[in-house]
C-alpha cells in the first residue's frame, strides 16, 4: 500500500511539474519567418502622432536596400523613391499609432493624459501603457474604480477619459520627475505581438497602420527586381490619426500622378456588427473602399483595381464605411487632383490595444499592389486622369 501511495505521489508531483512548466511556456517562440519578424518589429515600435521617429528608423533601415533615394517632408514623413522616369505613383501608409501624451502631474504622483487619435473611452480603462520619458520607457496603468466600493448603478457605466489617471507607482511629483517623466511625453499601448494560438491570425497593437508599412516594404522588395514603367514614391506619413497632416505635406512634395493608400479595414465577422456597418471578413482577402466619410475614390481606378485582382486571381472585398477617414482624402486633393484609391487589410478591433489581422490577407495585398504598379504605365495613368466627355 505504501509503495502504491509513493508511486501515486510521485506521479502527482510529476504531473503538477509538467503543468506548471507548460503554463510558464511562452505562447510564441522567435519565428524564422522574416515577415513575422517584420510585423513584430513594426508593431512593437512606439510611435504615436508627432512622435514617429522610432518607426521612421525602422522604415529607413528596411527601405534603404530598395530605394534610389530617401527624403523627408517638413513634418517628418519619409519618402523612399524607386526609379526616375515614368508616371509618379505614390504608395502611402502612415507611421503613427493611437496613443497619448502626458498632460499634467498631480502632487501625489498620478498623471493625466491627452489622447491622440480616435479612442473609445471603453478601451482606455485598466490598460497597461508605456510612457517614453527622458530616461527610457516607464510602465504605467490606467487604474479602475474598485468594484467593492462602487455603487450598483456605477458598475455598468463607461468611465470617461477625463476621469482616468496613469499610475506609475510614484508617490509624488518629485518621484515622477526622477523617473524621467514630464508633461508632453508620449504614451503608447503596452501590447506585444503574438501569433494567435498557432493560427494565421496575428495579435498586436498598431496594425493601424504598421500593416500598411509592411505592405510597402514587401512591394518595394519585389519591384526592386521586377520591371515596371513608373517612378514609385513610398510615403511613410506622420500624424494621420490627428488629421491626415503628413499625407498632405508628403503629397505636396511628391506631386503624384496617381496614388494608392494602404490602410486597415473594418470587419463584420465579430459579434455585434450590424449588416450595414461593415462588409469585410478576416481571411477574405484585401478590400477596396468604395466610399468612406473622407474620400470618394476615382471610379476608373476602382475598376482598374477590380480588373487587376480578377486577372491575377486575387480575392478582393468591397466596403463602405461611414465613421472613417484616411490619407487618401488628403492625397486626392493635392496636385490639382489625384486619382486615388484606398486599399485595406481587414482588421479586428481597430483603435484599441489589441488588433487582429490575417496573414493570407497581407500576402494577397502584397500581390495586388505589386500587380497594380506593374500594370500601370503612362497610357493607363493618362486614362485614369482624363475627364473630358467622350465624343461617342
């Protein structure tokens, strides 16, 4: 009996040890896939509106092998150029993410935050953040009212952003200062990249619009070794989330003949989305916006995208989104008017700490944009830019 008990005890200890070890295993290991490594690098970088420099550094490093030259506009948007003759084709994706900046420090060491970009108040409570201070990153959390002291009616209320404070563990304004934090410092979500449980879905912050930047890098890689008839301007723009400012200044510099904005889309395949609110599904391929609140695309360019996708057997979704604005709106109003389309990668949970994209949608988007640029030439661009009535 003692022997059986000892065997049982040893088995229980072994099982418990295995379960503990399994629980402590990281959810993902370092991937050898260069695209996944690129995703991790881009989404991990801090870069809220007006503080995009860490993302700019990544884009310069990634684009330098494929670009003939790299320049900047006066706001900080980076413009990488391939080739020097043919129509001026602008590809656009913005570097900034939703974030905030420190507004003030209270005497007892708490911090108020000015939000940068279109945040839901629901997405702000009880979240971890990084403050980029003068001495490096400082971990912070937006606290939450303790349920044990909250009134019954209070439990179902949304906490307004002006009631939230960042807690960095400091007891005084002097301790905050000692940590290298002061008003005006940028704040970004703390949300590491993860492969979602072995699927082709990837979880991270800042897909809006680091996924567009990743598309530009992969397209530049392909077109550096493939024939085409254009000058390509890869614009990594700043301050999109607070008014499409970098797209306007970058387009002023580039003076494009045609333009393609690369963005995140909005999906319908999650609970709670009404039939008319969104049309995209994760894994269904890239999408083209037929309308959004800021931009009505060039109709001939839309038809050109549809035809190119069909010819190359690339799945293409369509969408119209009411509460949406993007860089294409600023670009199409530049240079006397620019035929522009907005192509998007379906994304779950945009404008939050945790978004999800699908790898197949990304790969198909790279295929589509590469095919579009290769198919464009002087004659096709002239056709897209012609609005004279037909004589027929």
